């Protein structure tokens, strides 16, 4: 049982937040979805959810073979949507636009050094076909897994779309993850092909991806027979003759035509590994048709996309946001997207705004952690840029605190642009709860209401709807939706236990706590499992703990989250050493070593901000670590729970440091 009174909402002032911002009349007047449209959509979805989704699926997807069955519940909660239909996702993102939008810019890319490249839909289509042919030439077939470990360059999207074109299943691994994390993901997926680059650029540094890939492959990954290597930085790399192929060599000999592989609606489009509450990351498996429908529709509804928009989603393709709102949704909707390779603060905190001006960005979507980091640098920086083309702003990945929301609204949106605070997850595939910019009055810190067809609710421990304003509960989804995850790759039992068992398979349990206010607006309070949200990225406490105890000096470790001004949450580790507890200089040296160690094991995003040494960890009688106590200590909060059972009460002082 989870005690919702004890959860510390990241949005602290929710109960006092009274501000409300109706859509600007100028925006509302031309919005794609207007109040009457939304009312109709909600009414249709409520009356017959399956007919609602079927109608949209027929209208939005170009089917090779139309489906006759909408939702197959026979193996619930392994739901299947549109299962006897056939399609190709890449066809739906590219070929469908060639007649009307062939010369329209699909991707505007800017590298960190400032190099710019644009690809029209026709050019993108040709690149995708060439690379798809290159994959086939190396024997990659329908259903094979391809791991993509790339910088944020157009070829990352080309590789994803090429997999979709031939029915291969991609698994993108974020370029900031370590060789060890890459190896684990390759092995779990049993991938036969890896697509990487010599490196990428971030924050003025070169990230050596091929070197990390070599390390991963040297330690296992027996299933890999081909590695494609894109030249991006030009730094020297090792190429293994029989296995490694330069991207440019591979595509040079291929034609710009590749017939799509028609697949079933339920054919897996991709896996994306995400952290859970146990040590091993889980491969979230998405479908083809349902996922495409969710990504495309939400792109249109929430971002109000029209033909002259330039959409800049700052997420890396290594995260789900970079899948749904870079690689798939906006392309399916025929939009122009901006891709940026590097860090938001390189060479200075004006980089995002410079990109917006240079490329005429009209819609900008980023994470609260970036907003807070840029806010800290002062409003003089954005004031130097003419941001008058921006018309809509978005936020994703973690709760946005009202202060950051107001700054975004005032300093970036110049009090003119609506803000869509979009709640969703890797598992949901697409945005679930969000304002519609031409309709919904927004409140700073609330993701407002579920989209049409999404039956989100907040329930108590018995599964009863919690309707008392401001009372917390589990965020659940009551009915299946097309873009939902289908399973966890290779572990359906974990799929059931993580998302469904809690309420006997009746609803999807998101793992977040939330409450509703008197207007029915949702306020997300944070995770209820052992998952941290650091700078918008999910990290499992167990994963970091396993990494720490893999160090020879460490006997035991417990990781909790602590509020962080910019990252939202930071990693706080309590560590018990083998032998004597280090103090003074020895402790400082070990702290540095452990931080580097975790970076090496998992990646820099998991690096503990704080490490505290103790002789032992506080445990309950049954031997469970008292995490709530550790959390309270890390956050400097008073300890409210019973500590009389502690073996060594003096430990509290040590934990306090
Ligand atoms: C959190 C990212 C509050 C939440 C798309 C969720 C949010 C987890 C929001 C999923 C939001 C995401 N407001 N919290 N607008 N968006 N979250 O899988 O805890 O990387 O469960 O997907 O991020 O993170 P994931």
C-alpha cells in the first residue's frame, strides 16, 4: 500500500495555484481543434470507444489491407488493435507525402558546431530507402532487431524509418548511455545489427560512440554480425573488416527505391528500454498501427500542426519523446521538424533561441529541466532574440513547477503562446493528458485533462475513483488505447506484474500518483515506485544500487531522490563500505571514484550528486531498507516514522552526514 499523504509533490504550490490562462482569442480562432470539435470527440469516444478509434484509424492511416476487427480483448491485458490490417509505418510517414509535399522540408538539422542541413520529404524518402536497402544487403530481415546508438543527426531518424520500412524492429539506445548499458540492451534484444557513428558533439566535447560500441561488443553481444558506422566527427575509429561497414560506403551502392515490407498492425515497430523498479531495464514493445495512430493524432491535436509550422522538439531520439515527436508523429503529419545535435547551453544559454530564430520555429517542445536551467541564466539572454514566430510551447517529462511555467509563459512565450504541459510515458506511446491549445484554459503545473479516447482516472488502494478535490491516488487508465505498449520484450510476466496486477488486470497502472482539483484538472505528483526522474530521465534506484555494489569497495547501497533546483530530482546514494567507513580525504577520493564508476557503468545521467557513507543502512524488521527515512534525511525533512526498531539508532546521525 502506498501512503499518498507521504508523497512529496514536486509541484509544491498546487493547492494554492489559482491562476488560469484561457487560450488567446487569436490562437483559438484558427486552431485545428476548437471547443465544439473537442466536445464532439469526447462525446464520440464516450459513446463507443472502439468505433471512435476505428474511425480515426481508417481516416489517418494508409492501409495496405484494411482491418475488420478493432480491438481483440481475448488475451487481455495483452490487447491487440486493428489486428488483421496491414500497413507500413515508413510508407505512412514518407511516401504518402511525396505527391503533395515532396519538396517540402521534412528535417532541418543543425549540428552543435553550427553546420546546417535540410532534407525535403523526397530526399528523406530516398535516404531511408538507400539505408533500408543497405540493411537488407547485410541480411537484415523482418522481425530482426537493430540497435541504434547514434548522435542526434538526421541519420538517426533515417535508420529508424529504414527499419520500419523493412519490418525490422529498432531499439534506440541513448548516446549518453555507457558501453555496459549498450551491451545489456543489445543482448536482451538479441540484436543482429548495430547502427552507430564515430561520435557526436555535445557541450563542445566529442562523444566517442564507436569506441563505446567496440567496448560493448568486445564483452559479448555475440548476436551482432554487422555494425554500420556513420562518419560525423571525423575522429579516427577502429573498423573490424568482417563486421564494420561505413554508412557512406553502404548506401553509395544502393538505389533510392525500396518497396516497403507490409506488416500486420501488431507487428512490433520498436523496443525502447526504460528503467523500472528492479535492476534490469525493460524493453517496452510498441506496435505498428496503434502506435502510429497515437503519435500522428496527438501531434496534430496537441501541437495544432499546420503546413507552415516549424516544429522543434528538443528531445533526443534515445527517449520516447524523440520517437513519437521527432521520428514518427510529426512526419506522419507532414510537418517540418528541427533537429539539433548538441547541448542547450553551447556555446551559451541562447542556443535554443538562436535555433528558433534561424529556422523560424513556430512550435517549441522541451523539458522542465531545460527550462529551469535556462531560467537560471537570466532573462537577458532570451530577450536578445526575436521570438515572435513562436506560437505554441510544450513541456514534457516531469512535473513543471509553476515558477518555471510562468517564466516560460512570460519570457519565451511573451504571454502570447499557449503552453501544453503533456503527460505521458514510454509505455503510453503518445501524449495522454494535455491541454488542447485552442480550447483548454491552462493552469501552471497542471497537465489539465485526458485527450479524447483516453480514460484516465485516479483511484485509491481498492481501485475506487478518488473524486474528492485534491486527494491523491494512483493514476490509472481504465480502457485500452491504440498506442499502448504491448508487452515487455521477452518477459510478459513482468508486463502483467508491473502494469496490471495491482487492480486485477482491470486498469493500466502508470506508476505515478496524481490528484484532481475542483475543475477536474489532473496534477501529477510524481512516481510511486522506485524510479527517479532526473532531468526528465527515468532512472531505477535498483539499477544505480547494483552499479554501486559492483564496485569492489562497496558492500551495500541505497539510492533515493532528492529535490534539485534544475534537474527536478537528483541521485542521492547511501553507501556502506567493506572495511572501515571512509572519512575526510579518503571519503572525498572514494566519492569521486564512485561517481566515475557509475558513469562508466550506466552513463553520466545516473551519476550520484551526493554520496554519504554509513556503517549500515536502516532496515525494517523484515530486512527492507527504510527508504522513506532515507529520503527524509536526504531532503533534510523531519523524520516522521517509527524508528524504534532500528538496530543502531545512532546511525541516523551518520546518515545526516
Ligand atoms: C513523468 C516521457 C508530470 C511521469 C514522455 C511519467 C510527467 C514519466 C510529465 C514517464 C508531465 C512525464 N508532468 N510528470 N507532463 N510527463 N512525466 O517514460 O512520472 O521517460 O511516469 O516518458 O515521466 O517518463 P518517460
